[in-house]
C-alpha cells in the first residue's frame, strides 16, 4: 500500500492496547467521534496488528498499569518513528486516577512516556477515565491492586470512569485537524 493518500477522504487509524477491554472501548468511541465529522475513513486496530501506512492521522492510546503505559504501545511508537514522522499524531491514556488530581498532573505523570517516543506532529493529547473490576482481574493484577488498596487504607472493588461523550469529543476534535483549511 502506498504511503500517500489519494482522493479526498482522509484516513484515521486508532491504535490501542488493552488488558481488560476498556481502552478498546474508548478507541471505538474515539472512532465514532472521528467518523461523525463525515469526511474521514476510520479504522481501529490492536497495536499487535497495527500498520500506520496509508493513514493520515494516527491516534494511539494505552491504559496505565503501575504508573506507565503498556510496553507494547511504547515499543510501537519507538519502532515506527520513520512511518509516523510525516503524519499527524494524537496520544491518549486511560487510567483510574482520572478525576482525583488535575489533568495537568496526569498528563505529566502518564503521557510523558508516550510523548517522548512519538514521532510525527503530535497534535493532541488526552487522558480518559478507565474501568476497574477487581473480580475480573488476573491473580497477579488483583494482588497488585489489593496491595495498593491496603497501602491507601481503602478497599477498591470497582471503579467506572468511562465516558463515551468525552471520547467522542476527542475523536471529533482530532478529525478536525484533517479538514482542509
Ligand atoms: C494492576 C493494575 C495497576 C494499575 N495501575 C494504575 C496506575 O498506576 N494509575 C492509574 O491511574 N490506574 C491504574 N490502573 C487502572 C487501569 O489503568 C484501568 O483499569 C484501565 O481502565 C485498564 O484499561 P484496560 O481495560 O484497557 O486494560 C491499574 C489497574 C491494574 C489492574
């Protein structure tokens, strides 16, 4: 597939990784928002199979685990620097700390890893609230969360900060960059 896009329809690729599905859900909501602009062709791909060639705008996101984005997403950004260098890029993270401290603090804490690895024109960054259900976690993840909860002195069972509207809004906002001036 050529790396140049011909024709008038811009192509948007939303790339994610996930352990329990919430970042995939957010990626799909971002896609809905991007598609709502009408002029964009939108695809959603897991990072394991993602190929940015042929797309104009790459939106890439990761959940936060133990203070960091998943290595798969960081590795993708590092391995695709050349392919991303001439594209518009948007970055997002998904975390349950959303709403507990300022957005600036979360950007500083959780997006910096992605920002330093991303080539291309980073046009937008965003932090989204995530979803956590302790009963659905792997043994390893449940133990980590339970240890953390003990440290905080408060039990954690379920947290749901997913917000379709804010994800759709971000999708529409990033697709707007592709509109002819
Ligand atoms: C073991 C574990 C560690 C986590 N660490 C953090 C963290 O450091 N900061 C945070 O805000 N959220 C943290 N979370 C919450 C996840 O980011 C949140 O559940 C997210 O929605 C998971 O995305 P996924 O369903 O796409 O995997 C953690 C969750 C688990 C299970």
